[in-house]
C-alpha cells in the first residue's frame, strides 16, 4: 500500500507531462515540414545523449547511494561535489549543441543559443529531479519534470500559431520555462551558491559504480535512436521526420507507463537493501515488476489495436501512413526494453554488478542495430522498426537469467494472469463493430480499460481480498491504539 501511495503522489509528473508532450508532438505535425520535424527530433535526441555523457553517471550514483551518504553524515560533502559536477556538465552541453547543429548544417546563432540553454537547463533539471526523487521530495521532483514537459510543451502551441514555425522558435519555447523552473528547484533544494571543495573520493566512488552504467546508457541511447540514423542513411532526413512521430510517441508512451509502475519501487528497494534486508529488497523489485507488467501488457496490445484510429484522428495527413505503421512497433520495443531496464536489471543495480548490466546492454545495442540495418536495407521503414522490435527481445533472456541467479523470484504466475486479462481485453475490443474517428476512440478506449480492469479483478480476487483484509486489520489496530 505504501508503494501505491507513492505512485499516486508521483502521478501528476508522470501523467500530465507526457500528455502535454503527446499533444505537442501531434500538434507539431500540422505545422512543421518533415525536414524541420527531423531537425527537432535530432535536437531532442541529442539532449538525451548529452545527459548521458555529462551527468547521468552522477544521477545514477545519487539514486543508489544518497541514503547511504545521508546515514553516514556525508551530505555536506555530497552537496559541494554535486555543485562542481553540475557546473562542469554545462561545458559539455554547449559543445554538444554546436556539434549537433554543425553536423546538420543548421548552426545559426539563434538556434545555437536556444539549443545550448535548452540542453543545460534540461540536463541539470533532470539531475536535480533524480536527486529529489532519492530524497523523496515529490514536490520538487514534480516541478523539475513538468517545467518542460507541461509548460514548455504548452508554450509551443501559441508560438507555432502566432510567432514562427522554425525549429529555433520551438527550442526557445522549451528552454525558457526550464530556466525559470531551474531557479526555483535550486532554491528548494538549497543548492550551495559557492563552490568550496570537491570530495575526490565521492567522485571516484561515483565513477566506479556508474561508469559501466554510463556506457550502458550510451548503448540504450543507440538502441532508441539508432533507427533514425539507419533511416537517414537509407532514406534521408525527411524520412527521419516521418518516422520520428510514431517512434517518439511510442517510446514516450511506454516510458510513461514504465515510470508509473516503478517510480516508487526502486527507492524503497534501496532503502531495504541499505538496512541489510536483501530479501525484502528483492521482494520489492518483484512487486514492482508485477505492477509494471500489469500496466505495460495492455498498453502494448491496446496501442496496436487502436493505432490506425489514433493516427487518423490526431496526426497530420503527411505523417499518417508512416506513423500508423511505426507506432505499434515502437510501443512494443520500448515496452520490452522497459521490462528489462526497470525490473530485471534492477537486481544488478542493487547488487552493484554494473558490469553485468553493461554486458546485457551491449547485447541489446548489437542485436537492435543489426536488426535495424538488415530491415531498412530490405524493407525500408517497415523493416527498420520490425528489426528494432525483434532485436530488443534477446537481451531480456540474458537479464532474466542473471536476475534469477541473484535470487530474484520471477512472478511468472502473476504475469500469466495479466496476459490472460490482456487477451480478454483484446478479444472484447475485436468483437466490437468497426468504429472510427474520435467517437470510436471514446468508445473503444474506456471499454477496453473496463474489460481489462474487470478481468484483472476476477483473476486477482484472492489477492484483493487479502489486501482489503490487511487494511481493515491495520485500521482496527490503529483505532485500538487511539
């Protein structure tokens, strides 16, 4: 119940932000040419890469060891070291902005300035958001997450309508709200205003733990974005714009669902582990895996069933055919990868076996890249997304093997019941008469959700009864003490 409460508290940042990003990505298709959409897609992808190359290693260390540093009374040393690393990361952001724009031959002063500020504010906010999450400062985490995803996305609407349809206008629209939010987050986290010292041992400890994870993150970036390079190599920049709509929406949808399932699970697992209760920590990971699969399975299947209707209603005509093709594959690929990263691989992070995680991610990038290249050469866009989807499956088997070896109990029976509930949902949707347009979506989506919830309630009836019984007992005990 505590994990459910934490999930609900994190819900605004995990739902409102992505909803606005979905709306913005759809809205952009009506005003941007495919080539301009391709430029914007590369800038957004490059921001993820600069995060990985600059400060992600320290964010990962913070998530895993902040509680240990707190218990050891080392927070002052951490805060000073954190400031030094954040300041150093800004240099990488500026260089990255110039490099990516020069590579695209779009190195204008306005776009370089906008992209540099966008990179710096987004990367630092991302780190401070993870720091707030490690501290369970949910309000600060929400501000960090929603500044760009909600405010920035909404600002792009009037900018496109009344100011400009150039990519630099959109980047400025995203960067300015982030800068304002960053100032607020710095104040709320009481970030030091002067750099007095750097704890060398903390830096070395962070690098030892997170360097393999940094390489893993780079591999993951290649897994997600490699398809764009493969498509541009074979089909050109305009094709990147066309494919990026469905690929971006699908990956974002799966990422949102994944974070809903695990946002509160890993910090709780770390807390158990640091207190010496490895069994409780692994049980927390397993429970998080069940929640994640319960959210992901109907998302993957449901998105495949309604992809054509979604595209018909929301996406501009020029992008529709490719988006309808790409979206289901993107959700499946990202969903499979999320189950590995946010469930199975968590065991290796708890055990500090980051080299194992690196090896698994290396397998992922190799299998996905090979699949994309073979696919795009033989079957263009369809082959590229199919190759990416098939390539994402192989690493899951390796991750499951190592997780079980580390004493994780795989919740197979729970997952089978979730699969059955998902199949019942799919059957119910397929039995409906053909529906199209917004009215069709308003019928199919709520009905599918209702069928899935009802089927899950029946299949998990004994667990629900047990949970309600525990709550009643806890309430009675609390009342008796009062």
